[in-house]
C-alpha cells in the first residue's frame, strides 16, 4: 500500500437501498471500457447494471438514465418512492419522474445525514476487500499473478459483497442517521437499541475476519509491512467519483467517446484477458471438490449438499 501508485483502472459504484434494508437496488457500476474483453458474451447476464465513460466517473447523464429506468420499473409495478440523494455534482435534478420523488441532502452533511455513509458503504467495502484478498491468496496457490484482477472479477466480487451486507446493517445505519419509523411500537423498540454499539460491533467482527485473511496473504508473500485494516478498507475513499464539469469538459468527454470505437475501448482502456467459460468437465470436477469440502466442514448443512447434487444432475 504505502509508497505505491494508485491503480488507474477503477470502477465507481452507486449504492441504494430502502430504510428497512429489505430492498437493495442492483448496483450500478461505472467502468472505463464500453465492452471490456472479460465481458465478451456475458454483458447481458452481469449481476450489476454497467455503464462507462473514459474516467469511470458518475455523470449527470448516467444518473438520469439510471433514474428513468428505475422510474419505469416502479410505474409498471404501481409503486412510488421518495429517494434521498447525496449532494454530488453529478446527481442533477431530473424532471418528469412519475414514481420517484428526489430529495437532495444539503451540502457538506454526508458524514452526518447520509445513511449509506453511516456504515453501509464501509460494510460493502469490507466484504469486497475480504473477497479481493481471498482471490489474491488463491492466485498465489495457483501460481498466478496476485495483482491479476479483471473488471469482471471486480464486478462479481462487489455484487457478492453487496449480497453479504445485511438488512440489519442497513436499517441500523438509517436509524443512526435519524430516519425512524415513528409508529409508537416501533419507536419504543428503536430507543432500546444502542445503534452506535451495534454498528461498531459488526465492523469489529468483519475487520477481524479481514485481518486474518490479510495476515495469511502476508505469510504467503513473505511481507512484513504493517497494514492497518481500517486504512486498507478505505484506501480509495479520497478517489474522485465525479467532477465539477464545465461545458468545455462535457463536450470534450462526448467527443472522446464518439471517436473511440468498441475495439479501441477494448484494446486501449482495458487490456485484460478475455474470460473463457469453464467446460462441463471442469465444472463437474469443481462440484466434486466442493461436495468433499462440504462433507468435512460442520458449518455446512444438508441443504448445501442437496444444492450441489442438484447442480451436478443438471449438468450430467
């Protein structure tokens, strides 16, 4: 970490959920290349919504497109929502929304009033870092480059990390930011919950698990450098995710995107290996290994065994 250049190939992620944590919106991921090499033949089946621009930044155009797609979904389901939005230059006012009412937070209050900043984003990053370090350990065991990480790898990991962020964590963070169900019974229950202590306790458990993985990675690479887990989780907190764009910058960005063909985007912006799907034989071997692993580990149950058997039958 220390003394190393910041990696330029990055993604920006937009996170949204309701205040009870019962509904987590599919992540919006913004990368550089329009069609990264690792996306070939799987773009339509990604577990996230993918957009791109030359800086991997959130823009007002991407934000509006994301909102209008969501608005159409809500309209078809007959639902309406109030969407609390961080005060970011790229989060612009969008008119004529039918089922979404936008409410913008005041400037400079993100750390106090933004529910996602009360622990949700940190929980997401912590889960992501655990998966990232685990991938590096697996690369070492398979004699691969520990820094080998494609955009597809990152997307699959951030999507899995989002699944691991619990409903309780999200609900606690909303309450910590002051958003509460004011009905008498629920208000009474909320008052009995030490929110700061609950959020801190969850953070500590996840940090311990991450610290153990980092220690394992360091042993594998014979690294003695001390790594602060909190710093590792938030290593990219200061990286820009949008810009105060002038009209000239917007025009230059549009012109750059128009001149770049899909092939140019692939070759110049994302020179990673193309993803090669596993064969049926490789998948069956992997399931066999998993079945043996599950059989000798007490934390798994019969449902896990049945799931693996079901997958195997479908492939045979």
